C-alpha cells in the first residue's frame, strides 16, 4: 500500500477524535449539560459559536504555520492540546470556563486533522487527490456515527465528567501515533505523489506569484469562499443538534440518537463518494450539485415528523453536508493549483468563519420559538445564495503576472 494512505489514515483519526468531540458529540452532551448546570441551549450554542469562531480563525493561521513548520510536529501538538482540553471539559461548572476549554479543542482540530491533514493530502497525492481528501474528511462524519452512541451510555453510567475524561485520554493517544507515522511529504521518504516514479505535472498549477494577494483581488475567490462559508454554517448548525431536534418531535433518547448517528454515517460514506465525483467530473460541478441537493434535503425537514420522513431527511442531508468538507479543499486545489494549495486555502478559509453563526442561530431560534423551524427557513435562504455564488466562482482563476509567489 502506498505510504500516503497511511498518512491519510492518521489524519482521518485526528478528524475522528477532535472534530467529533467538538461537533457531533454535543448531540449526547447538550441536554445533560443543561440539566446538570442550569444552562440553556442558547447559552451553550453561543459558547459553541464563539469556540468555532476561534477554530475558524485558526484555519488561515494554521495554513501559514503549515508552510513554515513541520506538519508532523503540528499534528502531534494538536493531539496533545486537544486531548488535554477535552479531558478537563467535564470539570467546568461555569459556562465561560467550558467555553474556554471548548475553544482550545476547536483550535486544536485544525492541527490534528483539519488544515494540516488537508496539507498532507495535497503533498502526498495528485491524481487521487479528491479521493484522498474524501478519505481524510470521513473521520469527522464517522465520529458522528460512533462517538455519540458511545457518549450516551457513558454519561448515563458514569456522568459527564468521566465521559469527557475518557474521550480526552483517547485523543491523547494520537500524539505518539502521529509522531511514528506522519511524514511531511513523499520526498522525505524517497517517494513521489501517488507512488509514481516521478512527480506528476500539476494541470492547474499557477505560475510564480503571490497567490493570496491575487485572490484578494479576484471576485471568483470571494464567491467561492462565501458559498462554502454559508453552506458550512448550515451544515454545522443542523448536524450538531439532530438528536435534540428529534427529541423535540417525540422520539426517545436512543432512537433519536440512532437517527443522528445514521446521518453522520451517510455523511462519512458520502465524503469519499463526493471525492470520486470531483475526480470523475470537476470539483466545480460537484460544488454546484452539493449546494442544490443540500437545499432540497433540508427542505425535507418540513415534512410531517414520521419515522420514514425523518430517516429520509437524515440520509439526504447527511450525505450532502458531509460532501462539503471534501469538495472545499478539492475545488480550492483545482482552481488555484496543488502547489498553491496552502495560500489559496488560507484565503478561502477566512470565509468559513461564517460557520460559527450556525450554532447561535439554532440555539436562539429554539429558545424564542420552541422549534428549529425559523432557523431552517434562514438556512434555506443561505443555501440558495450559495448555489447562485457557484456560478460566479466557476472557471479557473487566472494569474496576475505582476505579482510574485508568496
């Protein structure tokens, strides 16, 4: 097996533990935290929004660090930091202490997996880059299918504190694993991307120039970033609270959690499938398709809350939302070239800051109306805007020959 796939599996594991512990796992912890500490869903979601804001700010920062420091060391540091923060989440009875630790975990996701994992894929793969992006990003969704189901009985049997300690300890194990396996590039091991005898010619690599500066003057780059920022705002907000949503319509705890986990499982499989679509067609085509299908699948949430309707909603929305994290790095690499991936991804990631707004929109919509329906209406509008922006972002960005490479 080509060694790059082993590196990809470690990045998948980082996304599994860290992204899972700050996103999907809140399906299990949301209601127990409210009951134990007297917090409202709005307060917790506001804290989540602030934490995710910090995590998204860390994306361009981590992209810059990835261009200057060892990706291997960054992975190890992310596992250590995120594991310690997760370990102590259960000790916080104050909402602001909880938010601070949650914020540290969110920032660490960009180092162990996240941006660093995508940078590793860009280094190790060329022809199979879409599939590799899909593989690495399935970790986040697989965590949503597994970790909440583990968390729910742990919380019921041992309490919130012990459950968070268990997840933190498991995350810390990623540090030695990353040190043993991760290498920054195939050249460091005398290999080439995809395992080929020579480095493939990048079909979309741009000439020498300042990529970030060029993108800052390119409307297509803004359209691409805004489209994904709005779409990921919707995906993160909805997926983080599927279990409470289903509990609100009368489902018991375990059936509601199973539906939420099923959505995450389909998101995991869809990430690899959307990567194959990017390789088979183009990432721009995949981008348009996922935006339109996300709108259609979220609209299914307005159907009567029957069991078949809820299952259809979970499968459809999870499959679409999962693909966003695969298509984002793939379309960035497609439009600006694999050699320019880090500065281009740094620029696009600035717009992913919008993602943090999904949590307070969900929480306060529920606090004010007792339902997530008002948030869903807002989210449908955002998805229509995202779909329209894909037509502005279509086509490859042409270089500005008067600039020099960053």
